[in-house]
C-alpha cells in the first residue's frame, strides 16, 4: 500500500526540479543567445519559490512530524536549512551572470544548479538511512559535474575528478557505516535506531560503534573537516568560482545540519563518544585550516583553508550537544554563508578583470579601484575573523557560549587561539587592498580604464554584505528563528 505523501513538504524540491526541467528544455529549444538568460531567470525564480515555500513550512510546522511513512521529517529545523540553501542558490545565480561557463553551457549549468539545490533541500529532511544516502548522492552528483563543467580548463576537469573520487570514497564510508548501524539495530529510521539501541542494550556494541564512527567520517568529508579535508583546497581552486561559492555555503550547511540531526536523534546513548569525536575534529580543523592558510597566496585556496577552519568552529557547536549548541550552529551558518558567497563573488570580479587566478598580491590597490567591492571584501574578512560589527562576531561568541555551557571550556581556548592566528591572513587581504602603494603593486590596470561593472555580481555582494551586518544589528529576530528551529530536535 502506497503511503500518503505530504506534497506541501516536498514543495521546495519540486519547485527546483521544475526549474531544472525548464532549463534543460531551454538548452534544447531556445535560441542559443537566449538560453543562458532564460535558464538564469528560471533558476532564480526556482530558488525564490523554494525560499517562499520554506518560509511557509517553517511557519506552519511549529511541531515536527514524520511524513511519507517516516522517511522524512517535516520540522522547522529542516526548513531553516532550506532557507539558507535557497538564499545561497539565488545569490549564486546572480554571481554566475556574465561568467564564461554560463554563456557556453547556460541551460545545463543552471539545470544542475537547481537540481543540486533540490537535492540539498531533500537531504536536510531525511529521517532514515536510505533517504540520507539518496539525498547525499543526489546533490553530490550535480556538484561533481558542475566542478568539471569548464571543459577548456585542465584545473576544472581536475577538480571534478578529484571531487568525484574523494567524494565517492566519503559517500562509500558513510554508506558502509549506515549498513553497520542497520545490521546492529535492524532499524532505518533515526528514532528507531535509538529505540533499538536502548531496547537491545547495544550501547557498547562494536558493530554499532564502528558504524557510528564511519558515519561521522562520512559527514566529515562532506563538511570539509580535517582530517577529511584533502579534497577541499584543490576542488575549491579548480572549480568555477560561482560553483565554489555555492559549495562553500550550501554544502557545509546541509552536511553539518544533517550531522547534528542524525547524532542527536539516532545516537543519544553514545553522546559521550560522538561529542568527543566532534571536538577532536573541531580541533584538527581549526589547527590545520589556519596554519595552512598562512602560507597561501592564491585567494581561492586561502578561502578553502578558511572554510576548513570554520568547519571547526561549527563542530564546536555540534560537540556541545545541547539546545544552545543547536541554536549556535544554525545562527553561525547565516553570517558564514553570506560572507563566503560575498568573498567568492569579489574573487570572481577580480578574476574577470585580470583574466587569471586572483592572488593576494593581485588585490593591491583593489580597494581604491573598486571601493564598494573593496569595503565589502574587508567586511567579509572581519566576519570570518569574528570581529564586530559583523555577524561573525556574534556567531563565534554564541558557539563559545555553547561550549562553556557544556563544560568544554578548553574548546574556547582552542577557538580563541585559532582566531588569533587567522587574523594574520585575513588582515593581509585588507592590507593588500588598501595599503599597498602603487610602486609595489604587482598588477597593472587595464588600458582604457576600469572594466565594465557587473550589476548582478555587485548586487550579490551588497546582499551578502547586508546579511553580514544585519545578523549583527538585527540579532534577536534571527536568534528567535534559530531557537524555534533547534527546539524541534530531541536534545
């Protein structure tokens, strides 16, 4: 007998899948010069529709409920993550405008972007192991192709291949871990795993613990947490910059949101084990990400290591294993995602001006040439460093509060030391943009004046800037939204 289907809960995914289908039709039927424009508008409308329906799901679901025979969980926690994914997708569409890949493969590019967003929206509502793996592979396959979509660049093809190989390995580890958990408990649903563990006395079962460890490793791969980060610098550097921007914000969001849901719901009896594992991953990510970033000269590679270090801060919230930790995780993702998208948008603007990879030296004088983009980039660096008046400051403070409340004050010390180290490379970017004299500049302005402005790209930067500032000055509404979302988890 077919179980009843909650179509309203699936609306964000269906809207984005519809947009992807229209983009594929445009790639075949529309005139060549109009394909990219039609696909871009359709995808933008798809992400807007996903955002609006995500808001409706959030508002109309004060209490979580299982849907589709318990395969998915409709609650405010998943809806909150869907809003971040939809917002990141919309800004990525604006960032992609004018990109060479967009002109060459317009219909296919936007179809993959919309399908990837649909997979992410599906994944964050997973409530059993089968749906978890299905959603994970759904969006991962789209990203593999997007990373390699620039067929004329060896770096893009290399990035796609590396992400495919390492990502497939990570998915395999997660799948094997899920199989071990199912073999030990006989349950697929997350809450059923917890009930079977308690009923059968499996708290210290070797098979169950091995499965849990492999699942944590699989989530670490997707969240680019050390020591499972090896794919991140090369893929971030080689992939088209709009794709990198989307990955840095949306992929990390869904991986960590789902990780917390699975650990809290399915493995409450093993909380001492997985909180220790999350804390260890946090320390490794903070140490490796910040120390490796110190010696980077290329901006995309530097931001990749920055992303690894921020996975460490987010994992501190997971290690707290509390309502406060859940709220801290959700809130932190808002300014972090906005700053990531905005920073990569500025990198894309500089790459289009120079026609090559952007470096720290290549930013010399950029703050005076493009004051809007320069000030925005400086603000994003301050947000990454956790300095006021940006939402990054409040996010780190909130994460540290969760660690303190959980009795893990030593994680605060690790986080503060990591923040102090990160100031060196974040401030070096600001110094290059505003404090390099013309005599020591490496890059030379193009003949004929500055390149033409890209209104959509600059609009995405300004929107990201508004979120970074808004999450600091408009703190309480966001905290309330994150609180209501986190309260649906069974802490």
